[in-house]
């Protein structure tokens, strides 16, 4: 096998090993996050709502406002909330 193939093989192995390490770190972090949600739930917080709050905080303001407006429109169309002019 030529040196070029050996270098490519070593480089490939390096990438694979780095990815494997990162995947393990990702699993560890996911487990830690799960533990924090469990702690929060144990003190009376709703984990489902916490996840929603975190999701909302990731959005920029304009995106969040647009989604809330669309949600309001859909809920009004379904009669689940009164229309703004009905209040």
C-alpha cells in the first residue's frame, strides 16, 4: 500500500475516532440534561413546559411573534379563543 493510502487511512481513522468521542460526549450531555429536567420535575416544575420555554428562548423575537400570531389565528378559526374584536 502506498504512503498516500496509509495517510488517507490514518486521516479516516482520526475522523472516526473524533466523531466517536463527540458522540459519547453528546450522550453524556443528553443524560445530564435529562437529569436536570428530572430535578426540576422533582421540585414541582413541568418538564414539558420547561422544554417549550427553552424552545421559545432559542427563537429570535420576530420569529416568535410571527409564530404566536399564526397560532392565534388558528385557535380563533377553531373557536378555541375569542377573536380580538370579540373581546
